[in-house]
C-alpha cells in the first residue's frame, strides 16, 4: 500500500483546519475546523497502522482512531453547549466579542 495518498489527504485536511481555526470569526466554524484537524490525525493513524502492521491482527491505529472520535464527540458537545450559552447571553457567536469570561 502506498502511503502518499492518505498522507496528502491528511495534510490537506489539517491545513484547511488550521486555516479555518486562524481565519474564522464564527465559533461554530472554529469548532468544525478543530474537528477537521482531528479527522486528519485519524487518517494518519490508520494509514501508518496499515503500513507498519499489514496483517489484520493488529488494529492499534484503528483503536486510537475510535478513541479520538469519542473524544471529538465529547469536545463537540461541550463546545456547542458553550456556544449556545454564549449566544443566549451575548446574542452573537463571534469569537472576537468574547473578551470576558464573566458577564
């Protein structure tokens, strides 16, 4: 199996995620950018697992990917709760308007 394809895809997704994290002002889009970065890490884990352990008996990369998916789901839930609370209190989801943690 060639490693070039998955690595290029993961690099592209990670770069799009970093750009979205830096350039976006909307908190929901920032959260989506972080999720894109986590997906690129999952692609790398599975690709390197298939390269290092070509047999079906070793599934370490896939287990780590499932763990990252579970952590990403929890992070999305907490992040969306914070964003909903921010929208209820400030009527905006712009990240620049969040300068104080206390209202």
